[in-house]
C-alpha cells in the first residue's frame, strides 16, 4: 500500500442502491445488484433520458481528459468521485497521450475502492484514495508526495457535485470546488459538471427519489445558474459552461429536438490563475 492509501474495513452494502453502481447500470455495466437496477427503473420513469445522459457524461469525461492532456499539457489529474472502473478510465485516456501521466482517484464507496485498487494496482502512476471528496485537507495530504505540486493539476468533479447536499458551510459543493481550486498550482484546471433541469417538477422528483433510494445520502438536481457558482473567480475556457455534449465535441452533437428535455449534464472547464 502506497501514497497514503489506507486499508479498507467497510463492507459492501448490496441492499442499498449505490450511486456508483446505478451509474454503472445506466452505462450497461455488470458491476451492480438488483436494488441498483430497480432504482434505475424508477429513475428512468421520472427522467427517461437518464441513460443517454450517463453516456454523454462519460464521453465528456474521456474527451476533456484527452484535450487537457493533448492541448493543455496537463499530466496530473485529481478525480473526485471516480466511480467504478469502466472502459477508458481517466488514467487510460491520459496515459495514451503521456505514459507518465499521474491520476489520483478519490472515492469512499467500498466497492469502488476495492475494484479500483484491484484493477489499477500494477500502475505506479495511479493511486486510489479512500476518502470523502469533501475531505480536501486529507486528500491533499495523501497526494502530497504523489503529485508534483509545482506543475498544473486538473481537478475533476464530473457528475459528483449533484451527489452532495447543500450544507451552507465549507462542505457545500461550491465551497468545495473553490477550496480545491485555491489549493492547486497556478495554471491548473477545474472540470465540473452536474445534473441540472429547468423543470421544477423533475428536479423535485429526481432529488426525492435519489434521497429515498440512497438513504438520504445524495444532493439534488440543480439549475445551470447554480453551476456557475462553482467557477466564480476562475477563467472559464471556451465554449463556456454548456450542455456537456457541446463541449468541444469530436462529432456533431445531436440537434436540439433530439436532446433530453428532462435533465441535462451542464458544466465546463476553467483555468486557475
């Protein structure tokens, strides 16, 4: 065990749906249980495009990591709320561009941590930190000797901030992003997106369902203007804050009439000066 990793003693709860396993289910993965699948069925009844959004979100993650590595020269990635390993994880995308790229995955879901450590144990440029993403001081301590803190780091908050509740203190999602951003070296980047909806009924129903199925360990669906708060004080890169399918797409994004009407993944990339 290296780079500040700690042993895992928590058991995997197979009876309570996990956000990570639900995401895996929506992506067509196999690392999920019946309660996760049942919860996804309920979610799809409220927001029928949830599977489409999950796939668009994953494509955005792959694309943004590749572009940051290729076009911006970023070789260090701090991935908050990494989720279950799937095809084209952050380190795989980054290391295709730069074999020496380093990635620290942060998650406190026991199944995520176990799978990640098993899958990535032979890669010395990858570490898995078993922490709540809001525990910034502990995360920085764990990664202090892993990253070169004189060089840019990309802090990723891809579809994790909607999992965090509003607290009104330093554990609030916007406060978390600001705290991480101010700890990064100059020239670093923050990537953030989350589930938003202009439909108040959809926001309320999805939030209520996720709170119910996760024993109230979820945040809420927000609005796009709230996501803008995450980037206050930072220089947002073109094309700005957008539906993630519009963020530097590799292929033409779907026309507006074929896009989800219930929810959307909204966010972008900003530079830390």
